[in-house]
C-alpha cells in the first residue's frame, strides 16, 4: 500500500497580530512516539501559552488525535488535523506552539492561524510516498549481465548491491506490483540461467530521482 508520509520533520512559523505560531513536525509510528514528541515540544517551549497538537498514524489513518490545549474548542487541534488529512499524510504529528501577542484573534482567526502554521511546518519538512518493494537477488553468468542490466534499466529498477566473483550477484529493489512480470522477463531473457531469489519485503521512497530504503 502506498501512502504519503514525512521522512524528515521541519519547523515553520507565522505571526498573526503579534502572536507567534511555531509549528514543529515529526514522523511518528506509534502513539507512544507521538506522546514523547509532544512532551519534548512542551518542554522546549515551556513558557508558551499553548502547545496544540494533531497526529495521524496507520496505513489507513486509523489513529487520529488532536488537542486544543486551552484554546477555544475546535479552533486549533481539529483544524491542524484537517491539514494532515487534506495532505493525505500518515504517521505524522504536528505541534503548534502559540506565544500570545496581546490581541484576540477570534475563532476564525485562530483556525486560520493554526492551519497556516501547520502548513508552514509541512512545507519545511521532507514528504515522500512510501511504497512496497521486494529485495530480489539475481545470480548470473557474466554473458547474461548486459541483458539483465537492460531489463532492470527499462523498468527503472535500482541495484542496491553488487558482487563480482565467479558469478555476478546483484540485489535489486523491485516494486511489489512489478515482481512477477520482472521474474518472467529475467527468466526468459537469460534462458532460465539466472538464479532469482526474494530476499525480503521492504518499503522505499523516491526523492529527487533517488531511491531510499525505509526502515
């Protein structure tokens, strides 16, 4: 299952009528991670009036939590959660810290400020699409190497590791949905000589044309 997630969190800030809204974004995989992150931001900004938060966790966004932390109900946490859901993000938490500037913003102003800050925090973060993949081991004779490289290149499949000894041993990262077709192409392309073995499922992301295997 593919989904959007924050690979690396960031910080963003806006000012509304002298109130500062500081957004901190982090990837989280569990409610325990989210709680620890929220507490760390509260300690960092211990003198702030409000530290509101929202997070969404799970492949189907099944865990959704938020808090207004003393702001009028519905003006902070829920609007921030709506930003995360609107961006179709998973496994992501955001805390928006408010330093009160002395002027009341009203409910509409607060909603806009908290959403605006959350968007700034996300804009400063690295967001990627997590995809399912398979590590495929390919062991072959040297005369078949060119054909194998061509087939992998045609599909844009990266080679994660290679070893050159009596035979060539490659480890390729194959999108889960392309595995069966590639196995057939490699078998046909090498006359069945290549030894193909799955070496485990994994998740990966493409960023700026580069592949990154995710933990």
